[in-house]
């Protein structure tokens, strides 16, 4: 009986306790739960300095400028963390993948996926679990590693740490032609950041009648599109505009009062531009004309300060197009036919 009286007295005492005291007890309990959660679960440091931690009764959320972690209620459009593509890296001679390169791939904690493969001419390779991948030629090691990691994580691995390196480089060459002392092909070292100015130095430097203001780097991009990148080698540092080279770049140094002709012709070289009535057809005839594999319907005319112009020499010879006159410093490039 005494125990029953004591229990009733205790309940009466609890009911007589002030409301503010009860609220204080509940707040203390909520604070204890919050501290316990913070000890058990600690979020990774935010990558963005503006990120904040929002603690609410609904859960703990990392607030980023562009994404948040999913809450316990499930992913929604507002709290789904989106993984973006890795930023495109600017390819250099050292990390751009080319046909003939021997690649070494390693996946952390998955030794069965460690392989060595050589990049074929078509840029298509077959990887374990993933299968064939295309478009590898011209990518970087980091870009290919990121792509393979995404494919592995999509179906096979929870987290894939992929490392790809070039174990053996294929030959990398650039070509210097025109107004230099020793024109020709030069090896491009993967460990050096080669530029047009350095390549011209390797070619013996500029000759006396070289046009310093009319030097271009010709490059073919991954879409088989020809690019013309101007280079200026002035007498002072402020006058220099250089270009970082990639494998297979062609540097053409124009000569003053000359027209330069290269590509699929019998005797590539230069002709004097002060000859009377010097036109495209006449200049081509002075270097022996086209060789067997020339694409005469798509000759490139390069002129300083203007975009590349395609010239159909077949149409000129049949009288269906105008035979354009040439100017000092013009360059004619005759490409090869495609079969």
C-alpha cells in the first residue's frame, strides 16, 4: 500500500511541475540526441568553402551551392547530388593518346582488371567487363581514367579508382618547312612543352628572307578539320605570339616575296611572287604539278589575315572557275585523296 501511495504521490508531483521545467528537460534531451548524432556521423569536409551544415529535426544536410546530400525521406529533385563530368583537360604532347601508345591500366583493389593495351589506329579498345570503347585517340590519360571509372561504377563496382598511364610512347613528330635553315621532321619529346619558336630554333632558325609576321601552325583536329594557328616572332618579347605544339603539327614559315607550295606535288618548294601573272595554276605547274595521290579539287590557299580558302583546280583547268592571282606570302597546300 505504501508503494502505491508513493507512486501516486510521484505522479502528482510530476503533474504539479511547471511547464517551463518540462520544456527545459525536452530541450536538453533533444540537445543530447543532436550531440550523439554528431559524434556517430560526421560528414566529409565540404569541397566548397561556402558549404554549410544544416541540422534540423528532419535530418542533417550538407548544403552546397549546386547540390545537397539526400535526406532520409529519399532522393528528390532538390536534394539529389549530381556528379558532373570531369573537366576537359588541354592535351599536350605528353598526355595525348595516339595510335601505338602502350597503356597500363590499374584499378585499385582489383588486380584482375590490371592490363596493358596498345592504342590501335582506329582508336577503339576493348577493356575487361566494359567491352569496346571508341574515340580514345586524342583523349588524355585522366579523361580515359574518368570514363572507365564511371562505366565500372555503373554496373560492377561501388567505387572505382582507375589509373591509366602511358608505359611506352609511339613516335611523335612535328614538321618545319619554309624559311628555316634546316627544314624537315623533328621528334617531339613527351617530357617537354614544345612550342613553334623552339621548333624553329631546332630547324636552324629563320633565314634572311623569312617573314616573321607570316608563320602558321597547321593542325588537323579530331574531326579531320584543318586549323591554321598564327605565330608571330618579333624582335622583342612583347611581339612574340607562340603556339604549343601537338604531334603531327606542320609549321610553315613564309618568305618575303615568295609563294610556298607543299603537299601532294612533285617538287614542293617556293616560287618568287613577283613573277608577272602568277596564279594558282601557274604556281602549281612551276613545282611539277600534282603527284599521283593529290586531291586537286580541294587545294588549300592560306593568306595572312584571312580564313583558309578551298580551291578546285580541276574547275580552274576546265574554265569553270577563276584562276586566282597569288600574293607575296601566300601558301598552297595540296592534300591527299581519300579512298
